[in-house]
């Protein structure tokens, strides 16, 4: 239909504008509303309201404790500063292995079965393909298991979210692959889990959260073809973004790094423009426009990707005892780096260490 | 809800100086979700992005709800958050290149309102194309006024402009838009 029919000409100017307003009103009514999202988001908000209520009650109960803690923190900080000055060392900014060989993993050759939380203080890993275990780096001996409602399949990979004690977990059961979101239990809340996606005849891998934790990007392999898909955990929609694997969102969500045919690429999400970074795999962002990845030689490379072509250099790690690095993954605060190293004798053994700036 | 989100119930009056919003967050959410979702679906090409932005808006609103004074309309407050969220999104250039078929047609969605059938996707596309030819201020004013359904005073509050300025921008934008429709521009 032509506009002349919708908005007749030849009338007075005011009349035409009135017609236009009526047309705009009609168009407004025709824009669809996502009522499914409305219901789902309401549940999420009600849950958040409960959490805020709890936090408020706790903050009302414990202001003195908080003050005391601040005093202790301040004292501790001054002591640490004095020690650093005494030794003439200021380690910040230099990547140094702080906790070597904190975990040895056996099983399928899959370095994505372990991840570090956003603050670099907690590890989650798959133990024997059917158990997810977490522990605080301060207390490595106090491990806790996380359960899912089903226990038929094998857990193949996991990823911590950026803002909460939450994991994205992939379960593979025969030909069926499932993507779960698991809320890790703590003193205040029991754990819970939600199935995000289930598909037959495919295998999901390498999940990674969007900066706002509202979407998960992952690899979907079907008939040997690796594709990168995004699933919104809010609207429950999913869509393909590229061909490749091991996707990782940049901290501002502008870029997506991924691996394809043994090389690392970066894609601008808006335009879809893709840039080759270099040979290697397992890209992980350590800045808004800077990422690291492991090279085929088992070293760590760093790339500045806001210049063309990207600038590459080898990233030194102090106190690293050598060995072939398989995967290196930054915590969301970009201060800590999880290092997954191949075992001495077999590729089926991995040693996990932690380096920090 | 239990936390300080429910306050004394007093009658709301949008027009008087004694305006007081007494409803709790969930009631306001029920009322304003549709308007915010429509506004963002009108502004952002990809409906999935619009839905994600809608989620962000209400999560932000909940976190900041204690800062809402209740003596000014909730519409101005929530749409200021919605508008800023949209501006941030555009600044970060996060929009995916979108297949136009996905825009409003594409796959069927039974959650969508039945009225959508009454108008073609072509008309919405045309409007979007024509809005793109207006200035940023004109687009902001028209979408907040006619798609978010805000009053002139509320649009002024969201955009930090005077009411007379908003009226002038709106007047000029409507006349320009009307000329485009008359000329069949963008078809």
C-alpha cells in the first residue's frame, strides 16, 4: 500500500499531521511485545528482590563486624606494602605463577573441564566426567561437589559467569548435548540448575558468558562442522554467529575471539568483520582490545587487536617451570590466569596452575 | 515485596504537584514492561538485542529503585534508564548485522500481539528508514513521544531539555516526517 492511501494529501497541513499521528499510534500498537520474556524476567526480578532483602537484613545486623574487618584489612595492607618496599619489589603487572600444580586432572583430553571464577579465588572442575567440584584457592582442601538433577551424561566443559557464583555446564549423553546453568550453593543459598538448551546429534563445547551474563556463546559441532552459537538466557533464543570454536567475548562485548583451523581470529560483532590474529588456540581476553592465546609450540602469546594487523608478542610468565601450555584462561577481573599444562607422559593428564599479575 | 520497595499507599496524580507513586516495583514492572519493550524494539533493529536491553533496563531499575523519589512519574524515571541503556548500547556498537527477515517477520512467535498482523513489516521498515533521515534529537523525541507514549514534560525530563524545546523539535520532526510520507521517500 502506498503512503498516499494511508496519509491522504491535499488536506490541510494540520489534518495531514493528525493523520500521521494516527498512523504512528497504529504502528506503535503493531510493534510486538515479548510476553514470554515478560514472565521469565518477572521470576528473575522476584528472585533478585529476595536476595536484596537478605543482603539488607545482613547489613543491618553486622555494621560493627564490617568496620572491624576494614580496620584489619587496612592494617594488613600497610604490612604488605612495607614488605614490598623492603624487598624493593612491586610485583603488580608482572604475571607470576603464584600457585603451581594446584590440581592434576586425568581423563579425556579436554582442557575445558576446569575454570577460574571472576575474582580469581575459586576453581571449578569436572572430576570423573560426572562430578563437578569447586574449591576456594585459600582452602584447597575444602572441596564441595555441585549436583545436577540428572546424572546420566558426562560433563565435558564448564565456565564461570562474570558476575555471580554461576556456571555454564555442558553435559553430553550419547548423541544428546545439553547446556545447563548451575547456581553454585553457598552458606546462604542452596544450589539450583536450569536447562538452557538440549539438542540431539550435536556436541556443545567451550561455553563462555557475555559480559553482562545474559547470553552464553558456545561451540556447536554437527557432522564435524564447528559453529559458534549464542543463546540468550533471558529470551531463550539462539543464533549462529560464525564458524569456528572456543569463542570468548571481549570485556566490552564488542569483539568475539575464536579459533578456526588452528588459528585465532577476532570478529567485530556489529559488522561481522573478521581479522586473523595468529596460529594457536584458546584465546582469552586480558584487556578491552588485548588477548592471549596458546601457540602450537605450547607458549603464551599476547595480541593487541585494535591495530591492523594485530601486534603479537610472547608473554613472559615468571616462575613458570616450563612444559607445554595447552590453555590459558583469564579471570573476569583480568588479574589472574589459569594455566593448563599437558602432563609429562600423556596428553590425557593435565596440570593446572595459577598465575597472577 | 518486603524490602523498602513498598511504601505508604497514597493516590497517584500525574498532574498535580502532590504526585506520589505508591506502587511497588513488581506492579510498576507489570505496567511498564510492554512500553519499554516496544520502545526498544522500535529503536534497535534486532529484536533479540531489544529483549536483552529490556532485561538490562529492569535489572538496573531494581538495583536503583531506592533512588527513585516517587514524587515524579515513574515513566520518566524508567525511560531515562531505557534511553541511557540504548545510548550505551549504540555507543558500544554491539548490534549484530541483522537479516531483515528477522526484524519482525521471520519465525512466528505466539507471544506476539495479534494486532501485529494488521500492519505489514514493510510499513515499520519504512518508518524506521525515514526516522533515520531525521536528526538524533528528532528521533529521540519522536520515539519517546509516540512509541514510548510519554508526555511532552516526561520526554523533556528524559532528554534533559526544556518542554518548549521538545515541542519545537517534535513539531519540526513531524512535519519533516509527514513530507517524507507525502513524497513516498524511502520506498
